[in-house]
C-alpha cells in the first residue's frame, strides 16, 4: 500500500490562491496520497488568542511528515509563516520551499529555513516530498 504523506503548507492568507493551487496539484497527482494539516481561510482556528493559535498550529505541524513553505516574497512579511517554519525546525519536521509559478525572487524567510527550494512543477514537488519527508 502506498504511503500517505501528511503535509503542512505554510502560506500567507493574503495569497491563499497559491495554497488552493498547490493542494489541487498534489491531489490530482496519480499514485500519490496526501492529507493536509494546515489552517486555511476555509478552516480557520476561531480565536484571537495567539498562544491558543500557536498550540493548535504546533499540533498540526507535529503531525506532519513535511512542511511545504510557499516561497513567494510575501512570506518575508508574514510573522505567522516565520513562526510556523521556526516551529517546524524545532520539532525536526523537514521544510521544502515551493516557489510559486512565475516567481523570479523568493523569500529569504523560506530559503534560509528550507532543505531545498523547488519550482512550481508537480514532479519536482512530489520528488522533494518523497526524498525529505520523515
């Protein structure tokens, strides 16, 4: 039976279209099973209490085999993405940066924390997940 990868996608809510596109790309890949752990606008943590949100995010990151970090420049301005990536590192969860389609520059918030950064290509992303997931 094929492995099912538990994936946390670190993203900026202001650019949630990239999250939806990445989820679709992975879900549509044949012979590749994934579940998603991140929090999205459609499934928010209904709280303004930062410690509670961090606790819930920690639980989700901890359950993940890998963190995919959307490496658009907007990541450099997201305190939450920086916190999620630092939390993944502290938990020993590998991080792969995913460079959004047609991006020339990428965020150092992601590139300084990731094992590898891959272009927006199904096979590159799937290969990175298979190679680096715990």
